[in-house]
């Protein structure tokens, strides 16, 4: 749309908004935005083989495909960060009933983070009973026997009542 037409369209919308004290309608707003920015897809086309787009794919971060050592260091650092964020402050707790072992972090009096694994889920008698009854175990809040084991681990001093590990950060 030529500049002059855009300016005329904007003037029409502005004039109607000034004459009318009520807020503009959706249609008026849409027309104003179209006049100002143009229709979707009128932007310049993005070239698939433009610099920074190896193999025609766009990437937010550089892939360092021409520097494999740097790419390997970046990948290792990313994996390290991922593990630190996923496991920071978790402590192993064994269920005193079924002996399944899970990772636990107490974040507060009423907030306990539990990371189950396949072996513990398979060993858990409570979850086995729920599966036999046809209950979806993903919808169950947790195993009451494991909750008792966590409380016991806190009482014995094996688990911090509130996690004392520093939060994962950039350092």
C-alpha cells in the first residue's frame, strides 16, 4: 500500500475516533493495523540459505557447525546445566514398605518433590494395587506408605526437612 493511502486510511480512522468518544470497534482497529503494518505475508521473504541459516533451518542460537570442538563444549555444558537443574537438592529415600528407591526434595512443610523411576513404580505395592483396580496411577497424588517413609527419613535426619542445597543457578 502506498504511503499516501496509508496516511489517508489512518486519518479516516483517527477522525472517526475523534468524532466518536466510544472506543474504536474491532473492525476499525483491524483496519488501522492493516493500514499501518500491511497485511500478513507482505514482509520480505526469508531466504532459506541466508547467513546463519545452515541447511535452510533457522536457529535462535548458533550451532557452531564449523567449530566442532566448541559445539562439543557447548553440548557438554548444556547437559551439565540440565542435570544440575533436574537433580539439585534431591536425596535418595527408600520406601520402608516396598523398598522402592526415589529421589526426594522437601521444599517446605507441605511441599515435597518426588522423582519416581520405573523400578520404584514397578516395586510400589500401593501403585500395583491401584493398577489392578484399573485406576490411572498418573492421577494419584502419591503413595501414602512412601509419605510415611519420607516423614521417617526426616525424623532420622536422613532427609533435610527443608532443602538446604543452593538453588541451581548460572554459577
